[in-house]
């Protein structure tokens, strides 16, 4: 009789544990869905922040560009005359798929500075084939043809990994967007 009561108590405990386990598994699934939703929202907000980082000082002050200047999709130009180079400073961030910062791009007075956040992780070198073939040959050489004064400068860390790239006399603000897309393409393929 005592064995039967013990067995019944153990079965009751097992049923309670099974119910608790099922509840916890359901809560875990819900939590995982919430985390995925939050990641998705975070990615969308990051994209909006990145887009907003292209707002010029003139826009922040409530001024609008002249009608004869049409802003590109991502870049909002500052108020300038056609021959005058903008002094607006823009920042753009390149993140990997997990949201880790790969690089920060800064455009100021015709110069773009690319700061590689983790050179030892990206392991990007001047001799990296994708960097040479895509970034240098397809992008910078064409810019150099349009703007012969264009100059390129590198800073490296130990091991020859690029930590900073400076591109001066780029010729136009639209080239900043080309540089951004190119470095994003190169860095995402390298990591």
C-alpha cells in the first residue's frame, strides 16, 4: 500500500514537473521571438540613425538647400554654391550582420576618413585581393580620373592591417556614398 502511495506521489510530481517544463519551454519560445523582434527593431533604428547621420548642419538649423541642388537618396547637401565645396561633416557606420561596428566613415570638407574599428579582426591589408580589385581598382581609380588631385593615405597597426584610410580631394560629395558602399562591401566579405 505504501509503495502504491509513493508511486502515485511520484507520478503527481512528474506531472507537475512536466507542466512546469512545458510552461518554461513556451516562455522561452516567446522570449526568443521577443528577442528576434527587438533585434529587428534595433536594426531598423540603426538604419534610421545611419540615414539621419547624413543630415547637414544647414538642415539642423532649419535651412533648406537651394532648389537647383537635388539631394541624393542618402545624402542631404548643405547650402553651397555650385563651385564651393561643402564643409558639412557626415558620419556613417558600417556594422556586420550581428551589429558589431566594422568601420566609421567621416566626411569633412572633401576628405573621407575611414576608421576600421577592429583591424586585427577584419585583417584588411592593402594587398587583400578584394580590397585591391574592388575598392582601389573599381572605385578609387575612377574617382582619381574625375579628380586628379585625389590622394590616399593609410595608417596600419602591427601586422600590416589597415586601421585608417584617408581620401582627400574626392571631388564631390556623391563620392562619399560610393566609398561607403565600397568599404561596406569589402569589410563584410573579409570578416
